[in-house]
């Protein structure tokens, strides 16, 4: 439709979902190496293995730090400390004592708690003098654990599957809107969503090896 | 964002039974977990080098602590030796050193410390006691050498010594001799062996800025 000179232009602000770039030829995540194998290599100071482990765990670690610290700057510092701790202590990991994901969660959480303690006085000063109705520490810990596992499992997905899952759950768009946004047939979006959920279920059942 | 998707909307109502239960569980976990955080470009770029420096730094700290401990032992030994020697009631009262020179490690042995004491001459020879800490052990059949330095150049050898793994806390104590007429301004260095073993090699201990 041609626009008349007298027409008023109306700007509608549509919130655009923030997503990670999806490569045109998505490379499957290298899941041939388990987290435990990567940790063993990191224990021998293998930098390539450390980078792979970082790629798998940066979002869970950062998410955990953000939830505990509530400040991006402090959380980024805590991430540095958490990965430095992983590098230093990877050689102490013993696969027979438990899954690598659980070990990484413990090391990261300890580094974040250390940061929280160091920030203590400043944080205490900002506490409101009101009775909090927020979830207690136990509930926080459970939420953190769930988010950690889910965000780690998301890293296992093909980028195309991860993209539709993230849009479906956290962009506020319907499946039809997702299809329009990605210029894909609705059936393709549904197929990818379904296979993505199935792969997530498998990853979560495997408890992160 | 308040809108939450339903599982029916995402996968339809066709899937039933155990498979649906599996997907329902994942669906609930995704809703509970919330979105993964957005990474800053710095975090997205990958691990930083300083994340992998911790162990080395810790090693250096440990090494420095050991060097400080060894240096403290050297100072203690010198102090106790001097105290015993100069205490009237001391069992082993002996001659006082006429000169004591503090030595510091060079780049080849940055943590090394030492002291050289020169005693009263006897028949033209000056007995010397070298106490050094944290000098690296040398290959077999090679020795450190103490040189008298005059006018800024090695002037004459005062003897050799070695460091073994049995030296307590890395501290070595050696008795040496300067068979020369000493002059004002003379000092000493400790060197590694030179290429032919006949000339001074690289200096590992040299006089500290302020000598006693």
C-alpha cells in the first residue's frame, strides 16, 4: 500500500527476543567426549579441554552466579573465580565418587559463595528491614540446581533445536509467531520443538554424565 | 513476559503414555529453570588466560615462602653463631669475622640468599665461611665457585662447593680460603661453572647493595 504524505507513521515497539546466533550450517555439539573425560584432561592442564568445558558450562555457572549474587559485575567476577577453581582442582575429581556435572556444580557454587562472603558487608547494608516472603535457602538451592541442570542440558542440543525451544519458552511468542519470525513452516517448528524436548529429556535423564 | 506455553500447544495431543510424561517433566523443568543468562561479550569470548594461572601463582607463592624460610634460617644461624662466639660465658668463644658480606641471588637464582664471613688471616690465608640458601643443585661433578672481585672483575678463586639434596632446607655452609692480600673495596661473588670449568661462569650470588 502506498503511503500518503498525510499518513501518520506509528512506531510499534515489538520486543525482539535476544538469541544466540545460529550458524547456517549448524555443527552438532561435540558430545562424543564426556564431561568426566574433559575434566580428566583439564586435570593434566589441557587448555583445549578447558575451553570445551567452559563452552558447556559457562551459562550454567553464570546463571548460578547471577541468581546468588544478583549483580552482573559480581557474577562475572565469580565466574572467573569459579573456572579458575575448576582449572586448579580438576585433578582431584574422581569419577567413581559421582558425576562430573555434580562436581562442577559444587566447585562453582563454592567459588560463588566465597565471593558472596567477600561482598557480605555491602550486601548486608542493603537488606531491607522487612520480613521476606522470598523462598528460603532450601528452595533457592533446589531452584539453582534445576536451572543448572536444564541450562547445561540445553548446551547439548543442536543449535536449531535450542533456538526454537528458547523462543517457545522465553520469548513470549506462540508457535505460529516463532514460525513467522524464523521464516519456517509451522510444521518444521513443531518438529524441532518436539525433538528438542525429547533430546533434553534424554540429557536430563543421563544426569549430565 | 508472562505468557507460558502449554505442552499441548508445543507438541499437540497425539503423544500419550510414558513418552508424554517424559516430555511433560522436561516442559515443567524448562518453565521452572527460566531462560539461560545472556553472556557479556567477554564471557562469550571464552576462558581468559588468568583462569589458568592460579596453579602457577600458587607454586610461586610456595617457592617464595620456602626461600623466605631458608633465608630466615641463614640469618638465625649467623645470629646464633655470633652470639655464642661473643658471649663471655659461651662454650665456643672464637674469633670475630673481620668482614661479613650479604649476598643476593641474581636472575639465575632469584630466591637465593647468602652471607660470606671473612675471618682473621692465618699465615697469609683468610678463612671464609659461606652460608647460602636456595641455590639450585648443579649437575654431577660440577661445582659453584666463590670469586674475589676486585675493580669490578673476578680477581681470584677462593674455592668451590656443591649443593646436595641433603642440605637442610636448601641451606649450604662451606669453609673456603682467600689466599690473597685483601684490599679495601674487595667483594665476592658466587658463580656457576664456566664452559671449560677453568674460568668463572654466570654469577648466581652477588653482593647486596648494603654490605655489613
